[in-house]
C-alpha cells in the first residue's frame, strides 16, 4: 500500500528530525479486540529521542517506549493487524491515514500548527498546589523528614493532601472567600488536611483566613495546637468538642467535614446550612441510619436481596437526599469521587456553594423516600428542628 508506506516515511522523518508532536492509532480492526486506541508522544530517555506509546485497553492502560527504528516497525505492524486509522502530527502538519475494511489505504495531509510539547521529559513534573519545600508541620506529622523532604512512607499522604487542596482551590475560583473568612473543619483528626489548607490559603495564595479544627479527642487537639504554634500559624486553632455541640464565634464561611461517621455528616451539614456558610464540603463515611430504615418496594427486592447491594444502595440514597436537601436550602451541589478506591472505599465528596433554592428538590426527596420505604432522614430531621 503506497499510502501506508508514505505515512510510515513521514513518521520516520519526523522522528529522525525530532519534529513529531503526537501520534494516535484508532478504529480497531475487530470489534472483539481488547484494544481501544493508542496514543504516542515523543520523550527523551537518557539523551535518546524515543516514542512513548500508551496502549488503551478496555480495562487498563499500558505504556511502552520505542526507539526510532522500532517505533516505525511497530506502527507498521499495528496498522496491519489492529487499527484502521492513524493520525500523525508533525511540524509539517497533520497526516491522516484511513484503511478500509478491504485493506485500501488513503492518506490525507493538512497544514495544521500543533503546539510543541513543553518538555520531552519521560517523567512529567507535577504542578502541585503545595511544593516540596520544607514545611514544619509535615515533619511533625511524619510525612517529611527532618530535612523537609517528603519521606517514602509519606508520599501517598502528600499526594492525597495535594489532591484535596487542588479540589478546594477549584471551588474557591467560583466562590472566593472574603478576607478574614472563618473556615471550620469538623472532625479534623490528626490535622493533615487542616494544616495543609491553612498553609495553602495563607502562605501560597495570600488570603487572610481563620481556620478552626474541631476534634473530639483532646490528645489530638493538644498535639495539633502545639504543631500550629511551632509552625507560626497564628490564624489556626484546634478545639475539643463534638460536631453537634460546636457553636462558632463569628459564624462560618466555609464548613468542611471529611469522613464524619454516619449521622455526624448530617450534623455538620446542618451546622453549615444554619450558619449560612458560603461553602460546604463533606466526604461522608458510613450510612447506617438510612440502611436500617429502608423498606424498599417489592419490585426492588430482587435487586436488593443481597446485603452488599443493599448497603451500596443505602449509601447512594443517603447522599442523594443530602444533596437534594442542600439544593432545597439554597445550594448548588456536586457529588464526585474524591480519591481513588485504592486509597479508601469511602471516597465520595459532596460540595455545596451558595445559590438559589431548588423548587423541585423536596418533591424529588419525597419520591425517593417513597420508592425505598424510608420514613426519615437524619439531616431532614435536623433542618426541621
């Protein structure tokens, strides 16, 4: 096929001249193929120009690197057996190869400008909200060593912290905090995320905020206050108490409750709603109240006869009603995965920002309760009181 040979020649030339921008292979030859597509980009490994190929399968991704000669040979083989379309982007433009089911190849060329990669580094430098510079609280919490560098056993926690800060920063783009805003972290625990959020807002973004961590265990409160003092975080304090009894001075502008167990999440949400917080961020943990109350309609019983499925449905139902209650009370909500399930199965996050009240939320709540035979939801009770 002359068109295929010409396409491969353009690929070889682009690799030799280091003018390749990207390459994609798509449209699998067989519907039964486990391959979905292939994405390739240039990388520099030990001073050598290579093609890094990401194989996208139905259930996983794999990455392999090839030198110039091997890359051309592999692409030729893949187009012969696995794919019917290839798109090559170089300094010379866009070369699009189409192979029909009968094996006829057609090559088209367009003059298109494709942005040059910022870096050919094989290992991309991640742009984290919190850089790796020494931070005393990370050392005190065992995430970093005495030199300030992140310890091997602390890397996973540091990634989680940065993911959390990244999520919060996106929220604040649409709902900025006012100066001297009061942020309350309900159930702050060991304070990993509380310290990081204060550090990011005050020292990285220059926003003057007050942060209060509320924690039931006095020993953790004492430890966290000592770390805050040692870090010169004058606007950060931790107090001992439970979520239900906490009464803040000066109101709450942003309320956070991560992994507050069962109805403690409802207590935190209610506290934020009553305080008219601009932002509410919760990551629920455990859903026992609704699970015990569920009496699903007969047509749902075949689906929910197994305990594990009933438990998962209870989780979805609990958080769906929480989201709708927030919307009823004048918030716009989002529900999404916080971190991957390899870190924790309790990985759902609900965020709520001040907005207009939904006129249909209560009707939707009533329909869900009727469908699953739920007489009451703890958050609904709290808001009624």
